[in-house]
């Protein structure tokens, strides 16, 4: 309780610095490998070398995305398990994720080596740079399994409570790369191959440091059996890591599309195919640095924003948003001014400044492509903020909106403007994206301004006797709540429904209304993203703790909230599922809520789907599977008859 409640009391500025600064540094360090290569390759090999590394970049991003797919997923699953006090299978989740990341790296190697030059030409290689791309890629690919495993481990290490260790491992590798690049390229005269060898040496050292952590992990201990893949454990890991994979794949799509278009339209211009490709690679590296700072601000603030939103501390949420925007605008504005005022300095950093054709083209395109970098940063921060407060229906589309528009405009504008039109696509996409984002954020700001923190009623856990815990899961409209209450009355034990939520609110500091709504009728397409949002995971964890605390107090009836799964390790639990024909449930809903037949039908479909998704998300099991319950009761026999049946079962089996 104390470990999370300070998020609602500590000064907002202090919290933002504490959480955001390490996140920013980690993101910048993570992209240093490729950027450092670009700088030394550009100065030591020339712009053709930069173009060659740009060809390899999409393949490395695929590997990065797969490593985050398993790493971020395992990290999120680890955090959820720790919150619920379920630590027995953490080592197997970690082992399965690490193994799958390694095997995914091996698959990337296999595909890249077997496809060979055909793959490189498909993603933008030209006759002038394909040999360099091959020389660089064949070395980089060799380290993919270990590099991906290291990245997966870094995510897990951060979730295990050692973010500084993960950052140190990445920093050591980056420093080795920074030192190794000039030595290999200039001293040993190894050219672009030297840059690749320096990169994989840094990655290998980072891997060794991360792997060594497994012997000193705080919350799990891996052993040989940990690395046997388990589909049941991998499912929640992959579900939680899906958004990270999709984010990286969008980068791959944009990069490949732009590479192909730059080669196509560049060949039709005075610049040729390689100059536009090399210029784009340099510009994207600068873009990546600035965007990572903005993303670090927003991603670092996620746990603080999520907690305060869940606690309905809306004043603090608004203050956090204002500070996030303030620092994002400052960073974006400074960078935009520098890019427009002195673009040549940045182009010269990456070499080839002695070629006037390349230099002039790169300067022009840098000014165009990054002219609205401030707007890009603000939009990305807004999308992450919406994700932080569980607004999945808004966050998911906004997170990919700019990238989708960028691809569309990159395909259309060059038809009129030629190769330079590819660079004009960025500011045009930024303008449209920020207009849509602003409309969404204005509505969210109004919601935050009108909301007030609800007072959680003081609900003490009721006294009871030792005995069985009855958990009731039910279909919508089956009167399962009423059956549970009647059962509790007959057995003279407490019944918890809304009272359970109130206890969870007391224990966590989150608002009762927020916890109550976590398994509501969220849009089906976005439900998975919603249920994995930070504030929702916190609410689920608080609710699970409340269920166990209530169960420890004595015999009772618990209605809903996947209590049967939460108490799966308790020996004195009777699990019951209440169902009924749809016709009966429709009549019940029409009777209780005054719905029309059509509205009742839709209400049943939505609510049952939401409960099923919630159960699947928190337990990995199928909601309503009869094998999970001691009793499955058709409620159409009547509420009193169903309650009597439960009581008779308890009496006959000596479970009272």
C-alpha cells in the first residue's frame, strides 16, 4: 500500500523527474548503437555506407520488435503476478519468453541468410550499396539471437525492480560500440565491416551482463526447467507484448516503403538512388533521438498518471499532463529551431559533407521533414497519455495515425513533386494528425475538469466463522447476484459484491467507481489493450488482494471478479457458475432495467463478452467452462430454488 500510495501524494514535479529521466536515458542508450554506426560509417566510408546501414535497419527493427514482444510482455506479466502475490510460475514465464526471443532471433538469421541479396533489394538496396549492405548485415545478423535475448532480459530486469542494472548493461555495450567503431574503421581499416563488429561486440557484452542478472533476480530463480516453453504461460505474455510488437512493425513498414520510394524516385532525379536514401537514413536518426526524449517523458510518467487516474485524483492528472506537455514543447521547440537554423551541423556529423550535391539535398530535406518535429512529439505524448489512463479506444488509433497518414502521403505526393515529395509527406501528416489529436484531447481534458474524486465509503470486512468460501460467476441476466445474496442469508455468512470493490478501493487508494468498471462493456476490438493499461492492471491487483483478504477473514459468498481463479490455491473454495436460457435472461433484464427486447439482447452479448475477456485476461482460462466449477446451475428454476440447491450441496458435502 505504501509503495503505491505515494504516487498520489508526492509532488508531481518530483515524481515526473524520478520516473521520466531514467526512461529517457534508457531509450536514448537503446538507439545509440545504430546512430553511432551512422556517424562513423558516414565519416569513414561515405554516404553509400549510410545508405547500406539504412537497408539493414528494417531487419534489425523486426528483431527489436520481436524481442519487445516477449520482453515487454514478460515484464508486464511479471508485474501483474507480483501485484497478485502469485510468484510460483514467474520463472517459467521468464524462461519461456527468453527462449522464444532467442529462437525468433535464429529464425531472423535463417530468413536473412537464405533470402540473401533478394531480401536486401526488396527493402531498398541498389547496385551501388548492396555489397556494403551485405558486408554489414551478414555480421549484424549473426548476433541477432543473443542481441534479442539481451533486449528481452533488459525489459524483465526493469520489471524485477532493477532498472539501473538494465540501463548499465545497455550503457556498457553502447560505450564499447562508441570506442570500437573508430578503432575498427579508422585504425584497423576494416570499413563498414568494422562498424558491424564493434556493434555486435557491444551487444555481446550487454547480453553477458543481463544474463548474469538471472542468478541474482529479486523475485524469481531460473533453472533448466524454466526454459521449457509453456503455451499457457506464453499466451498472456504475448497478449501483453502485442502493442510493443505492432509499434516496431509500423516503423519497419514506414522504413521499407520509404526506402523503396526513395530508390524509385531518386533514380528519376539528378540525385540518383543513393543520395536520397542516405539522406533519409541520417534524418531518421535525428528524428529518432528527439522522439525518444518525448516518448521517455510520457512513458516514464505512465505509472504516476495511471495511479492518479485510477484514484480519481483528476487535479493531479491534469497537472501531470501540463508538465508533460511543457517539457515536450521545450524539447521539440529547441530541436526544431536548431534543425531549421543550423541544419548543416547535423548533416556534417554523419560525414560526406564534401559532396555538395548530397550535402545540399540532405540539408533541404532535413529542414522539410523535421520542420514540425514539435508537433510530432506532442502527438505521441498525447497518445501515450491516453494509454496511461486506459482510453484504449482513443489511444490505439492515435498511436498509429501519423504513421498511417505518412505512408499514404509518401505514396501520393512524390507523384507530383518527385523525390522531395517523400520528405514533404511528414509535415502534412503531422498537421492532420495533431488536428485530430487536439479534438480528442480537448474532450478528455473536459472530462478530467468536470470529474471529482469520489469518496469511498468505509466498508469493514464483516465478521464471519471459519468455513467454505463460495464464489459465484454468472451470465448477465441470470440473477446470479440475487442468488448469491439469498445463499448468504440462508447460510448466515457475509456476501460481497459492491462491498468487495469498496474493500479494494480502501486497500489501494484507487477510486471505487474505477475498480468497479474494469470489466465493463469496453469496445470488443480495444478490450485487450484496455485491460492491459497500467491503471487497469493496478485496479485488478488491488481487487485480487481484497478478495484474498476477505477470504482469510472467514466463510462468505463472493460474486464475480474472477474470485474463483484468485482463490485457486485455497482449499476451502466452492466454485459455482450460474447460467440460464437467453429467453429467460432477456425477460429478467427487461424486468430489472426496463430495456426493450433488442436492447436486452445487445446488453447480454456485450456483458457476457466483457466478462469472458476479463476472465481470459486475468486467468488465461475460458469463462463458463464447466470443468472449472463444482456446480453449474440453470437459474431458470428460480432464484430461491437455485439458492436452496447451493445450500443443499454445501450440507450434503459437509462444506458448511
